[in-house]
C-alpha cells in the first residue's frame, strides 16, 4: 500500500489555517510536530482528512487522540502510526521478553519528548493464585524487584521517565491497599521516573479500589460492547472518570471472533466505534498488526456513528447463540469451583490463543497460574454456571494443552 504524502508547504499552510480557525477545538500542542490538526468530535468538518479527536486523560491534563496503540515489534507499523498522529503507546516490562520496549525505544529516538506518551506496566513478585505479593519475600525485596524492572524498562525505551507507570493486571483489589504497593508507586512518581501512576485491570472491583486509594491518576481497563448486557464496567468507568481519573480502554474487540473456529469475526469497526463513543473513555488501546488496520482505526476519527447494520453485527452473538471468547471477569465462577481454579485468567488465555492468535501470550498467561490446582479431570462433570455461557470445563481442558508446547514453537 502506498502512503500518500502531502507537500511540506501545503502541510504547513493547512496546519496554520487549522489552528488559527480552531476556536473551541481540542488541540494537542505536541501534535504540531506532526503537522496534524486536532478536532472536536462535533466539528462540522466531518469529511476532512487528518482530523484528530482528542480527550483529556483526567487530572493528568494530558490530551491524547482517542485512538492509541498497543506496542508492537513491527517497527514499520509503529513509525507509520507516529506519522499518522498516534502519540500514546502502551507497553509493559514483560511484553515480548522486552522486545516491545526495545523496538519502541528505537523508533522514538530523536522525537521531541512532549510529542508522545508512554505507559508501561510491571507485574511484580506476586502469587498468581491470590494476586497478592509472594508470601516468602519481604517488602524490601518486593520493591527492589520493581526498581530493577522499571530501570530495565527505561533503558530499553531509552527514556528518563515514563508518562504513566501501571501496576499491571491487578485482579485482587486488596493488592492496592498494601503499603509496599503504595510506597513503590509513590517512590517512582516522587523520583521523576513516572509522571503519573496507574492501574491496569480486567476487573470492575479494582477500578473502584483504585479510585478509593486516591493516588492513581489513570486506569487501564478491559471494556467493550459486551458490557451492554450488564453495564458493570461502564458504571465503574463513570465513577472513576467523575473522580478525575484518566480512563484508557483495552480489549475493545471482545476477543475478535464469536467462535473458536474463527468463522464468525466480530466487526472491528463497529466494536471500535462503540467504545470510542463513550466520552468517559479518554483513549483506547488497539492492536495494529497491519497498515490496513492502522488506516481503519484512524479513519474512525471522521465518523463514530454506528450504522444500523453495525449495531446488528454487535448483536450477532445473541441472535446466533454464540458465546464468544471474551470473559468479563465477573468472578461469579470462582466460588463455584471446588479446586479454586482461577477461571477468568484461563478464559483470558483461551481468548489470546483462539481469538487474538497470540499463543505465546496465552501460554505466558497460563504459566501465571498454579497448575497443580487445575484438576478438571478429577470431576465427573462441571456444574459451574458461567455468566457468559462458556463451557468452562471444555475450554480449560482445551487451552491447558498449550503448557506442553515449548515456548520457541509459539510465535
């Protein structure tokens, strides 16, 4: 695909006219380096190219386009995203064994530091079955591990600080109440290694807990059109946004497919529009593995309205009796399992493998579990009632096989 470039003199004139006539528009100052125009979602210039809808990330004051990007090892797509106007990138210390951060750091070299926003995450030494710190380590050991990992991330990114430091994948709200968690988070902010603090989660209860703690500026939360069935995540997001937290959405495509065989894809344009319409979600992280995907997500800036056909597409699961692959992590299954299996995390692994086609990430997620507790073969039948309609036992037995596959074969 050929990317058409505007002549430099035309781009400068276009930017000058856009900014001088932009009364009432939301403008990201750093985007001037990208020769792009920021626009309000209600702007009358709906048909113009290069319009950028921006929202403020809560009390951080950072203005970002509503379309953001999960980092990638594809340097060409990352560079194209930067040139397009995407400025907020999400990564983590553990993604791709560090390669995600290395690649991102390389493409950001030479860019003005105020022209991009980086959020990175650390999981820490936690017991995966409880979501709490390991019992056999001290608070100082726990914090020392965080320091080492953040320094490692900064070295890979070739940066002095990240804009947002996240406590990664928090499933247990009790974790946020611990002094060691508060202390290390505040230490990073006070030292200047992180401008703002955040929490990433798939669980609405954690959103409320993060707000209650009062130190977290940004919440990265799993949210998509399937929440319409309950409104649970929407209510948590509304609560957090009213409290001044910046909200970053993820898992917007709800597993990408309705079925394991991948014969019924979820309409990505419709799913993206659904979350982008929620003004309490200030930006959404999308995985972009091709230039076509990059163009598609960016084109939504010109039209967020869902067509009747797109609304019907989002109801396909209900109409066709398909459960999909997205687990909303409601936790209702947990007390039903006699072995105490972390079912939501296994369902997430299943989604990574069959929906997102990321078997390595699926395996890494499964490895976070206490495998000795996965004893589905010991039960004659599974009586767990899933709010999503999943056949829990079948899915667990299916995805558990991935633990027997060497990691080097999962690419």
